[in-house]
C-alpha cells in the first residue's frame, strides 16, 4: 500500500471555517493594529501564501503568537462548533475501513476539533497534533509519522493552504490539495500537488491504495513527495 498514514488539516479542509475567519478578522485587526480586509478583496487574497498575506496585512512576526492565541480563544468561546463539510464523515470512515491510519495536524486546539467532529468521527483519528504555529506544521508531521511508525514516503498530508504544501514538502511527504478551503484552486494547482481534490468524495481510499510509489529512498524527490517550492512573493497591489 503506497500510503498508510493520511494526515488532515482541519480548518478549511474538514471544517468550513472560512466564513467565521473573515467575519472576525477585522475585529482582530482593530485589536492588534493591522490592515483591515475589505469584502471586495477577499477573493484576490485567496491566491496568496500565508507569508504574502502577512506582508499585505502588515503583521510583523512577533505579533503572530498573540494573534493566533486570541483567535483560538475566540473559536473556543464561540457558542457553536465549527460546521463540518458534508460528506466528511463518510469519507473518513471509508479511509479508516480500508486500513489507513488517520491523523489531524492543526493550528486549532484539539478541544475545538473534537467538539466540531463529535465523538464518533473524532474517534476515527488515531493521532492528533494540535496548536501548531502558523509555520510549524512540518515538525508536527514528523512527530505524527514517528508515533504511527510510518515512513515519510508512505504519508499523505491533505490541506487547503500553500503553507500546508510547504510543510509537507519540508517533511518529505506527499501533499493533496483541497480546493474548497482558503486558498484558490489556481494557486494550489500551480504547486503541482500529488492530488488535487475538487470534491470531498474524490478523497477515496482506492486512489491511495492503487497509487504507485517509486521504490526510492526516503527524502529523494519524486512527484508524490514534491520538493519545497515557494510561491513568488507578490502583493495584491502588483496585480492592479
């Protein structure tokens, strides 16, 4: 079996949190003194990497931990759990029944994630590594692989952001991009991920079981483990 461990992102991949994110962003901007986002520029910002977005918003690196902690607290204090994308539970059950090990690596908290998934769906995951820094997922991916006892070349990371791709590449793992989250489809497609999913029901166990993997040492480059590739640093103003 080429892939044995599937590592999911949560926000934007399993949970539809983008509307919540855009809804609270300007209040957070006022609190931490960074640039507001207007409604007519949201779609354009979906083509940016996390680093490009930070530059555009004028957020210095030293503020990131404070902003991230504040947003996690907002999500925890929200009365309603994050809505899960329809079809997610059936998809996860299909993967688990096929013998694949499931894990979640997220910047969100395990408490918020379990509350949103519910006990049955949360129980489909064997490993959680939560509270990752904005650019700290690569270490969490390696940690999960060690815990699961799975070689990196048999791991597939699934997420919706360019930083997820960069972290998977840094960890020597394959990446599957979902197009229903934060980052736009063209931006994800330009990364040449191992998989590009347009619908949740395209995440099927048979695709991972049947996918061929070259017999190469771990860490060598091939399409299922793309090498890290940074998106050209441009600002939205450059497109005007």
